[in-house]
């Protein structure tokens, strides 16, 4: 048996962290930014013209 869950986020709002100033929240957000897949970890290339 195989299950498939389909979610549609149309009309949904982003959920804010309960305590955005908590150190764990800040560390998690910074980790996402450093990750090359989810954030800004890849070097930015300048557009060529």
C-alpha cells in the first residue's frame, strides 16, 4: 500500500515563529541562509552582457 499526501498552499499565510528573538530561531535561520541549497551559500555570479 502506498500513500500520497497532496498539499495546496493557495490562500495560506506564512506562519511566524512563536518567539523570533529566541537564540535557537536565529541560529536556525542563519543556518538556512548559509546552506547552498536553501539559502545564499552559493557564490553569486555577476551577469554577463
